[in-house]
C-alpha cells in the first residue's frame, strides 16, 4: 500500500518482488501519465507518501488485492488514464459500494484485518495502530521519543567529531 501522508488517498498493489516493484514505482513517478504517478507528483512526491506491506506470502494475491481495494476504497487504483480523476473516483466509489454489498463476509474479514494492522513509528514505537498513527504522532510520548533520538544522534556526531 502506498498512502498519501496528508490525505486518505492510497494505492493498493500486489507483487512477488517488492524491491523491483518499488523501484518501478519510483522510476515511473518521475514522468509517467498514469493517475497514480501524476497524483504523487502533484502531492509532494515520495516524501509525502508512506509505503507499507499489508500482507506477506499471500496465496491468492490478486483476490486479496481486490478485496483491499474495495474495502479500503483506495482512490488511486486505476488504469483508466483517459477519464479525469473526479469521474474515476465517483465510478470507483459506486463500484466499491456494489462490490461490498455483494461480498459482506470478505469485507468484514479485511476490515478487521485492516483495523488491527499496526506499524512501527519512526520514533521507534512498535505496534502503533494504523488508524491511530496521526494521533500518536502528535502525542507527547512520540515527541519525547523523537527528541531523545535527535539528542542521541547529536551526541554521536559530537563523539565522532572529537
Ligand atoms: Zn512515534
């Protein structure tokens, strides 16, 4: 999953080779006209996007990918570059809604998984719930940890300089 840090926009993808896929994304984001890459360019480039792995060693890769796309309503999954972004988004939302109505069990399964999904914050805090990330980042605990890290780094630099 590639997610914009400043909005809920995201892209869900699947691959058997993450390294190669990420390289491709980075390369194509430079001037590819696919809506995903245009969006990345128009929204602060890679610094403003975070990448994370939702599932590893998936057996039904494409099925799982589709389930996440529809459940999370990922806004940047499209190959229809010919239609404008707003139209695409509206069509996508209608499609996702229909899909969810027809597949309530799958939606429940993936929604639960997604809600329980945790990340390691850059401050070092482990198992932060994805939905609580922005709240965590503005917390005293996070700020304190970041400050400690910065202090540590500064001390290291001083040591190596002397
Ligand atoms: Zn943190």
